[in-house]
């Protein structure tokens, strides 16, 4: 008998079954992250403290509880009065409180050292702990630049959105030290085409009243929401307070919670605006222009998240194969398994380098930084999210049948993997947006090319691939080739960022397999990698 339970049973002895990983230090155990953050010049002590806090047994348990005891819709009280509330397991609130305390919604805006890069690292931690709870945190962070359109609204909301205080109580904005912000844009008939939205906005003195339906409302227990509606002057952005200053509830009615493939801890919902009080943000008819600042910043988090998901899956797989024997040898010592794990790790390292390179450009202050951030975040979001499901599946397979069992994190990670590709613009939407960016903001294309050219001369194979891309697409690719064009550019950008930051084993492996294409069609169908050096970095 041991603290982990009985291993000698009446019928057999439990052997060759690795113990669950338990608590982990998300900073100390992640060499590539430490390298990236050291280069970014962030507050390393703050990330070290957060990395330990995010990986405790208490937080891991809270995350599992929040997923298993899912959000419940409470529409009415016992007397029939409308509540429109969602009830969460206490574990959900524990994680929200911990993440906000460590600055996930604040560091980009409160003058903290490292800004967006620190925020990105904390988001990377969240993806490994509980991705569903990342949703309201991401939107709270991303609402800040959009609110800057209106000084009065910014003055009311931004100090509390960036406060390191979590208050889930049903109280108006003025009664809270800290608040969260959600988003409600998508409608049935339009999806990503928000210009097709039919929700109406009618004037009510200085405010507006909204009438309509939203097919997806993220995190419906937030204190406010950015939303789009058709005002007399056209599609317009609004701030919708959840709770009103007179103590009443705004008439934002929850219709149902979404039954989703994954993201179980997050209460995605459908809502109806029933003459709901709203405040205009920006000019009438400028809704897309106004809310695009929020979308731009949420895209950073959707580019960071797949790196965290891949990291979590690979760490679990490495733990398993390092403690499991098959055919008289540890799995991790078997050459074929080494090829698989090392090959998967290259996609994780590339995703991390892309994400943190993007975050650094968000912290930049020059016009070129801003132009590069606009195109780089879209490229990163596209490539890393397309890679994540395959990486996580292959990591799951490393555990064999155990990887398919809910007591491991693998099924959760696998269900989360497609989400960030769909959220804030699915693959085709992102590719088309990239083509539009090249056409309408040529400075973004110039900034990207400058970054790609910066790495020329470091590897002849990279140089040849860049020349081949420019020869194939001397201008903007035709729409039918948008995915090919985007994948090629994103892969080149990942290689460029690895050339600047990663050790030779990773750089050489990535360029050989992803740039030169010397590999088969499935994970581990490779040869010649420095597998020991690559695996040691997981």
C-alpha cells in the first residue's frame, strides 16, 4: 500500500502503469518558453510565480471540476421571475480569480514589464490548465483597445477591466472593483459575415435599445458585452451592460447554453436582446472598424492557445513513454517512438515561436511593428491551429488506449484543438483576410517581407524556399490558392523566428521537414533528426 493507492490486489499486481503526473511547474518545466520570454524582456519573476500557481494540484482539480460539473442555466427563480443566470462550479471561479490576480487581463495595459508578451505567456499557461475558462479572460483583455474609441466609456470600464480583482457577483459596474467583458456578434444568417447582422438598435435618448437574436454569445455572465447592431446610420458597435445601475437586470435574455464538442467549462450561449439598454461605441455605421480592435487582440490569444495545447499533450505523452515499458524497453528509448515525439515537438516549438514573436510585435510602438502584427497574427493563427489537432492526436496515440480515457487530459485537449481555428475567423476567413490585408494595407506585406529577409543568410535552404515562394507568388495569390499561399508564408515565418531563437537541432529539423519537405505524410515519417536534443526540450 502507498499514498497513491493499493498496487497489490487479490488478482494481480499493478505494474508498468505510470502514475498520473500531478502538480507541475509550467515555467520551470518549459525551457523553450523561458528562452522566448528572456528574449522578450518580460518580468521573469512574475511568470515564474504564475507558472507554479497555474500548475498546482488545487488548480488542476479545480479545472477538472469545472469541466465535469458543467455550467447550468438558471432562467427563473422559484416564483417565476426572470434571472437569466449561469451557475458554475466553484472551480471555475477559483481559476478565474487566480488568472486575473496574476494579471492575464491587465499586463498588456497597466504598464507591466513585457506587456502583451507576458499576457501571451499567461494565456499559454491557461491553455494547458483549462482552455474553456480562457474565453472570458481573452475578451476582457481584448475589449480594452476597442473601448478607447470613446473616452467616457473607457473611463468607466477600462480601470475595472484591468484591475486584478475578480468579482462574479450580480452587481452593476459602479459597485465592483473588477469586471469582465464578453462579446456577442454572430447571428444565424451571417456567421462570420457580420455585415449581414439583423439585430436593430433604436435610439432612447442618449442611449439605444437593441432588438434581436445572437446565435453565439461568449461567457454570458460577464459584466458587459461588445456587440453589433444595425442603427439608423448602419452597422454599429455597442457596449451592453449586464446589470443596470438602478439594481435591475438588463433585458438580455439567455435562450440556451450551447452543447459543444469541447470547451465544456465555458457557458457559450444564445441570447435575445429585448429592448436591451446599450451605449454606442464609435460612430454609427462604423461597427466593424470599431470592434476590429477587439478581434485583432483576441486573434493573438487564438494564436497562442494551440502552442499551449500542443505543449500539454506532448508533456503528457513524454511522461507516459518515459515511465512505460514495451517489448522489454522503455518506450522513450525506442527509435521509432523518438522519431514521432521529436517530429511533433517541432510543430510545438514553431507554434510557440510564432505566438511569442507576434506578441512582441503587439508590444512594439512603430508603424512597422503594428503593420507586422496585423499580418503575422493571422498567419500564426492559421498555421498553428491547423497543426494542433494532428499533434494532439498523435500524442494521444503515444499513450495507446489510455490516451482515449477521460481520466487523462488527452480527450479534453483533442476536443479543444479545433476551436481556436474556428473562433475569430475560420481557416478560409483568415486566408481571405490575409489577401485583403495585402491589398488594402501594403505596409503589412512590406513589414512581413522585411522580417522574412532578416533571416536570409542563416540557412541556404530557407533562402531558397523564400525565393521559391516569391517566384510562385510575386504578388497577391488568387483566391483559390489562398490556403497554399498562407501556409507557405506562415511556415516561412515560423522558420525565420526559429532561426532567430531556437537551437540548431530544432532549426535544422524544422527546415528539413517543413521547409524542404523531406518527410512522409504522417507524424514521425522522418529521418535524420537530432531526436535526443529535441525531446530533451519537452
